[in-house]
C-alpha cells in the first residue's frame, strides 16, 4: 500500500478535529491531551516507527477446530513490510513486530504504549473476513461436495473458485489441476492404467486401488510396501503419490520425522494418500526402539481410526487428531508386533520385479497422473454419498471371498475389491474400457487380492507371540541364559541336560546349570515357573526387538492355541496346573512333551525316529512321575496372576 494512504488513516476524534490515533509520516501516533478547560491542546506522540493494518481476519480451520489469525501488512520508513499472519491470541502482546519484521520495526517503550499500539491498529483497520482450510479432502459447501487440495477445490463441475487452502510445507505440492474432459481425460486415465505395467499385478493392483480408494473415505489400515534396497519400492511409491500432484523426486516425509509431526501430517492429509518412506531400523538399540515405537503409534492410530487424547493447559480436552487419509509405508523391514502388522496390508517387492522400461516411461509422463486423479475426483463429487455407501455394502458382501487368518486382512482385501467396482463403473461410463476388458481386469484384481490375502498370514505369524514362544524358550537354554531342573530329583540334572541349559564341566566331571532356573522337565514335558520364566523370556524377546505381551495375555493366548495346558473350573478357563515337583506341589505352566517333539530342535528319542550324525536313535528310560491329570489332589487348575 502507498505511504500516502497510510497518512490519511485516522480513528474517532478525541477533540473536534483531533483523532485519537492516526498514521502520520509512515508511523502510528496517539493523541495526548495537555492542559485543562479552554486551554486543552493535543500533542501527538509516536507509538511505533511503522504503520500497519489488519487486512484480513482469517479463520483457519482443520476440520476439527478453528484458529483466528490476523493478516497484517505494514509500511516502514524504508518501504513496504512483508504481509504476515499473527495469531489473535498473541496479537495483543505486540511481540510479533520484531519477530516478523526484525530490528527495523520499533515499538515505543512502555507497556501502555504497547496497549495503545494494539488498540490503534484495531481502530484503524477494517479487515475482511475469510476462511482458510488447513487440510485436504472433502468438505460440504452448501449442497455440493468439494475436494480440497493445495491449489483450491474441485467439485462436480470442475475447479471451484473462492477457496483458500493452507497446508503444511510437506503437503504444499498436493495441488490438482483443472479436471480434463473428453479425449484429454481418456489420455490421462490411460496413463494411470500404465501404472499396472511397472510391477507385478499382485503389487500394482492393490497400490492403485488403495490410492483411488483414499479419495472415497478413510480406510482402517495402511498399505505397506516392503523390499530390500534396490527393489525400487520408493520409485514405485512416488508414482502413486504423484496422483496428488507431488511430482518431486523425493517423498513428502519419512520416518525421521517425529511421531507428533507424522501424526499431524496424517491428520492434515484428509481423503488423500500420504507416503511415509524408508522404515529401516538401524543403529543402536535405543534408536531402533524409538523408531519401532513411532511406527507402532502411527500404524495403530491409522488402523483404529483414533488419535492421541490431549489436554489443554487449563485442563480441558483437546479434539482428537486421528489420521483421516490413507498411509502408504515403504520399508526394508516390517514393524514389530502382531497387532501392528495386522493393521497393514503388506506387499513385498523383490529386486528385479520392477520393469525399468515401464518405470522410466511413467516417470516421463508423471505430469499426467494428477490429471487422472482430478478427473476421478470430479466424477466422485457428484455421487460421493452413493459411492461411499456402495463401497461399505460391497465390502461386507465380499468378505467371504477373501478368507484370512486375521479379520483385518479380510476387511482390507474386500474393501479394495469394492473400490475396484466403483472405479470400474467410472471407467465404463467414460469409455476407457469395454465390458470385456473390464471383466479381464476384474479377474486380475481378484487373483491379486487373493494372493495378497494369503501371504499376510506369514507376515503376521512372524510377530505372533504364540509362534515365537517355543523358539524363544529353546533359545534361552541354547544360549545358557536359563536352565531347567530335573522334575523328580533336585540333585540330578535332567536327561539331555545340554539341551536344557546345562554345561558339562570336564575338570570336575559334572553337569553345571547355567543361568537362573525357570522350571523343570521330564519326559511328559516342561513345567515352567510363571514369574521367572516370563522375566527371562521377555528379556530375550526385547533384545530381539519385539517384546512379549503381558503375562496374563501371553498365557491366555498360549492356552487358546494349546501350547500350555488349560482347565475349566468354576466356569472360568484357568491356565496351568498344580504339579508335584520334587515332592512339593507347585503351580506351573505345563508344556506337553509332544509339542517339543515336533520342533526342529527336538532330541532324538524312540518317539522321534529322525537320526542325525551326532545322536543316534535310542530309547530314553522314562522318568517316574506323580503327575495325574485326573487327580485333583495333585493337579489343581489355577489362573495366573500378574
């Protein structure tokens, strides 16, 4: 604004012809009365060496809560000052001029002068009022659905004017072009279909459908693209992220960001795909645990559709900031935790599976991908509620077609199939495909999703504590970190003592136990003392990067899987039994011997006739036992207390 305009600004008069505040010679001045009665005069004193006005009152909304900002422009002695935004909550303190404009912006000393400067700016300003959106995704504008992106909005008629979107810097590239029409729309969609050629269909179909489904509504889960370095997983993921206009050669964010920052981005990227790149736990143990905790928090929140509860300084609750879009994760390793992995649909990319020719072609045509998404968004805007309802209903109907070990896997695969049916309807309507080609694509989708669903059980079992329990237990003994005693005779080692954590001492010609004793063993199985056994097992599990659940949860899962004995007494299932150990009845967890005979590290006995070079098959003499499953006096079911 020109300096002459600032010079003409005044507020209400303190005396006739004398305004209380004015802009004079490029600075804000305040009228000060001097004298009394008829001899009163007015003298103007400067409040600052600059002049400024509130041009806009900006109500910035993230869809959950609003924040009021003042957009201020100024004029100094050396010329215009940059336009800045100041929170209304910090405006009155008048600390912002030096923060925003530096040392050349001088406020007159004294708290009263600061108060008057604040009042003067408000008196002299006549701001416009506007709303700025701090998120992407769908909003309701009157009777029309509009999709927000960094460049504005898209409705059923194309680009929508009069919208202002202010996104975090990481999402600033999420800008969609004007939706194409006619031949241009078909050309953009043909480029989109070209994504399928970059990698195997079991990878590209779920990727494409997960991305297109992000625009429909928030999914309860993430898509995890795993593969070793050189598999081109980031390059493939960047093509998918480019649908939202992010065509830069680097991801919008990665796992180096803090958990709070990633949570905020997942909240702002509403109804959009957000790529979080490079989950690779490396370095020292503390760094690995930090990354694992961060991934667990973000992926759980995404899978559950909830955020962290927070309180304000005054004790009231802040609104939840749950993820509102879709997360595409890449990594060389999978995050720990059975329940965390169950909240992801894992796709594995093997080196050499990406077609470099198709990848290069798509990278050259990357600018067309946002055109394809903007056309899809425009089509959805006119029928969004119907498509959402269709996807929900069809997901429920398609669940039997994708049986899996975990219900979340079934839900994820069924939802992707339901999204395909919506996409297929759009492609048929605009003439991109004919019914015959649509049927072929449907068969490809079904095959890819079944293959992906079947593969999930392997990823989940690797983190299942019931699958890890026996290997961890045997690892305790093989590493000499714990040992088992002889169930019948305290002074004697058990049979096959080396396997149960004992070490032969040639100097004294005896077997010596190693580490703490966590239980006892005989031919009928292992009898663990719950407290000491859990402590030793969890220490080993934590060192491997994946701690066990609480004792109560662990014993319950082991009992449900039949890995430890359980009984129903008094209408309650109790895990473990009372067993006579060395003449004393103890509460223990009983692992039947037959389970251990099926493990790869089992000793050779008459019942396990697989010899090896060191241990020929032979009969071990049975050890006497007072264990009787029908004897309530010596076997009492109990519930393990934690």
